[in-house]
């Protein structure tokens, strides 16, 4: 009978532990962040790949603040209402009643236009339009006055837009319209130099433009993928980054298709019916046995 030298056993054990724990450490880093600054991040949104619903993949970015990303730029997220399923974003490069910004477009991807479009009570105001603008001719039915407000009032009340009146000694045409107008026609095609957006327009009757809330309110729907079942079992809803199929993120070590094992686990809990630590302990015993050569 002879034994493998102790130093060799120690070396083999060290290599085994390192190789075994490496995937576990990698998995433990792949957790879903639940907030960005003061804004909670819940399903269907996610700021880490594989978290939330795949329809909203790569739409949010968290640096020091939360931004909604579209082909035309990043828009600061001001609020997410998970009960009403709305998100309010603000365009840092957008003109408002108090500041005139350079001309640019608001563009959403096709997926975003379907999954999280602007709400009906978000009005796009197209400013300083040419008399040849299509919304003043063939598509003038796309323009409307909302809550009793008019273009003349807009130009007269806002310091930023009063410059248009001063340059022409008159009020240049403008158009209050919906998102679909700017979705299908760029600002160059619309032949308007600037735009701004106003939210909660149904409650602005008799309110001066100086007191309007400027921004874009987006409305989303939650896809039915069995997420409620996952949440009730203590998991966090996510998706496979390759197939984009729904995954229930149960802990740092295990994922399931629909719900967490046991039904009472919480995200981050290391217990599960397929706990790698149990397998790890058994593997150590097997290695120890193989190292003793009789």
C-alpha cells in the first residue's frame, strides 16, 4: 500500500476547486440590476442582457442616469409607472418653451414603435413650418388644435419661439400632431425647422404653454410569457440571450424555464433542487478517493 504524496494531493485539489468554481463565479456576476439611480427596473425592462423581456432588449442604458435608446439618440428616463405601464422620457436636444435647440428628428425603431409607442396624450408640435409643408397642404388633416390651444398662442407665450415671430413679423405656420406624423415623415420632409413634445395634453385646457409639461410619454404592454408564475416562485423574469426564450432567473447558480424549484426561493438565494454546491461536495469526495492509490 502506498499514498500519493501530500503536495501532489494539494495541487490536484487546488486545480479542481479553481476549475469547478470558475463557472459558478461567472454565473454569480450575471445578476439583474433592479434600479438605476432612483428609478426601479422591473419586468419587462432590463438594463443587463438577458434580463426583462427580449422585446425591450438594449432599449435602456444605465450610466449615472437611465436613458431610453432609439436610432435618433438617448432620451433621459424621468419616470416609469409600472401600474399604468407608461414611461416618460425627455429629449435633452429638444426645443421647449424656454430654450431653442438645433433641428433634429425623433426616430424609433420598428420594434419600439410597436412595443412602446408614444401615448395619444403626447402631442408633437412642429414649429416654424414652410407654407409648402405637406401638413399644411395635402396632409393638413393631420394637424389639430388641442385643449383649445393654437399656434399663435404658442409663439406668443414662449420666449424661445417668439424669435420666429420677430424674424418674419408674423406667426409662421405650426402644426400640433401625433407621433405617427413624424414616424413616417422626417423634419426635412415636413419642412418645419423645430419640434417640441407635450404630455398630458387632455388636462391642459386653459393652461399657459409656460406651464406645460414637456417630454414624451410612452406606453408599453407586458408580453404574456409566464412571468407571473416565475415571480410568485421567487424568481426574476429574463430570457436566453441566444434563443430569446423566456427564462426564470432563480439564483446566482440556477435558471429554470417557468418557475423556481420549491416555489419559495428568492432571487439570489443559493438553494435549489439542482444546487451545484451539492454536486461540488460529492465531486470532492470522489476526487479524494481517486487520489488514494492502494
